């Protein structure tokens, strides 16, 4: 994420939270947007969640296989980590495309090809975008974090960090980065992430989430102090996935020793046949409506599932199910 000689004051400004809160400026129109990506269709979707119809708009992009989508309403653009092209890509002009009735978006910015392969997720804070690379033969079986700064002309690679564990979901909160440890029920924290020099990075803290088989999706709401994780469990099963919700996460995490375990008593768990969770690969949260959005990759070839925030553990059905071929990532913007 950046050549390191950055002042701490600048970093505080740079890494404002990814959680989007209502603005105090009443002249700014409220927005709530859901965007998704796919690894089979070459499409992204855009939904205005404040619309009375909440119509889903689908657009073709130049990447058949895309992960880690995010949306910026100021630039009216989405960014994806393309697994087809092995680069970050920006597609802009979504609202104008909706008005014009067009169904494709033109690539406007991209990073250099070949920095990463097998991207699995992105984490965004302002003009900084972190890409998680999962190990694969094409990248020498290296798990790595790539940090870019976005500008009007493209994406400049700032730093790279190699991890000693298999990567999937990541989330930026302030100056810190949370990451899931794929193939386990663990998550890690990299405190003051950007203060590290490029090279091998060591987690500040790693903890196990009791009862969670295999983490993939991760999101954190600083305003609600809620951590939400997805469990894909067995990749071959369409019925054993789940959601793990940890309220008062800061105190729970801080009171858990390094290499310790967050107990079942500190979790709200959504598992079971009614949940329709098989391989939930990504998750997003709207802190205003308290809705949870999940990219379910296994069942029906891909579905976007919406849940009300549960107050207790159980086998809860989603309040909305939308078929979406190959869905890989979900992102909510609230402002």
C-alpha cells in the first residue's frame, strides 16, 4: 500500500473506515448500493437499495472471472480484481449507462498485468486498494498482499507482503487489516498494516473461531462493532455452510489471547438447511438497515442471499434470494 515514508497524520486520513455512515450534510443525497461480481458470467451487478423497486442492473465487463468488487459513488465506478486478466480494473459510468439503457461498461483504468495471479479479495480504504493473492502454481504457491494507490491514470503498486498462511478474505479498518486464514477457522490481525516494509509480514495476532470449519468471507462494522465471517466448510457440500457473527468484537478479540479461541458463547451462528448456505464465499453488511448480504457460490450455480441481522443463533432462511451465476463477491456502499 504505499512507499513507507508517510506521516502518521496522513495515514489516519488515508485509512478512514470502509464502513459507510450517513453524512451530516443534509444536502448530500443518501445512497445505499449493492454491487456484485462473478467468476463465470463476465458480468457485474448494481442495485440501488434505496429504490422502491431495488431493480438489479447487470453489466458486461472485460473480465470473465472477477473477484473483490467495490463501488465508489463519487466516481460512479466499480473496481474488480480480474482473475482473467490478472490486474485491477476500473469500470465507470454506471449511472449514465443505466439512463442510456446500455448493458456493458468500458474499462477506464487498470494496473499492470502480471503483478498478481489468483486474486481472491480486495480491501479498500480511500484511494488504497489491497489485493489478496491465493497460492497457485502460476504464482509459485505464494500467498501475498499487493497494495495499490489509485489515481486518475491507473493503479500504482506501493508495497507487497508475503504471508505464511493461505489467503482469502481481507478487510481494512482504520490502519489495521484483518484477514482470514483459509483452510482453517482462524482470522488474523495486522496492526498498523502500512507501517510494515515490503516483504514477509507477521500477524500481530491470530485467533481461532470455535466451530468454524473454513473461513472465506469477512467484514467488520466499526460503527456497530460487529464482525461477520462466512464458513464454507466442505467445498463439496451445499448444506454445511454458515455465518458467524461476533458482537462487541473489539472487546471479544482483545480479551482473547494470541493463539486463543473465540468461544461459541461469543457468537451468533446461522447454519442449517433453511439458511441455504453451502459455500458462502463473501459477505457484506449494511449498518443502517442491519441487512447481511452473502455471495453463495455453490447452490443453484450462484445466489445472492439477504438476511436480517439475527439476535440469536439458529437456522434462519434468507429474506431474499437472487440467482446470480458464479457470484464471487458482494459489496455494500452506504452514505
